[in-house]
């Protein structure tokens, strides 16, 4: 029962904050570069993958629960465009809009 209550509380906090439960490729998110020292900016996610799989083509993820995405710092990375330049960021640098 505790696991269910914990999951329900997590879902309710997501809904109360107005955030989606999942992060998906194509979503707009808030990015803070330089170890979260830079000012926040809105970016669009191009790719999501586990950081140890960055060199594998099949390691890409199209959709992941926010709680899983944020569970362990530096476990996931995302790719995005800044102007015309391709960039990437660790999961701890990304927040929902």
C-alpha cells in the first residue's frame, strides 16, 4: 500500500504543479547550463538517452517519466539546438516548463 500511496502522491504533485508526468522528445523545457549557474532558457528536446549509451545509436529514448529521468544525476543526457548549434545537457540541468 505504501508504494501505491507514494506513486499517487508523486502524480498529484506533478498535476498540482501543472507539469506533465513524462518528458518527451520535442518538449520545451528549462535548461540551466554551466552546472546550473547560467540563467534559465527555454529549449526543445531533440534526443534523450542514458549517458553511458551516448555512443550507441539504439540508446535513444522517446519518452520517459520525469521521476525516472531525474532519479540519478548525470544518468541521462538530452540533445537540443541553441541557435544553429547542437548542444547537450545532463538531466539535472533540465526542468519542466
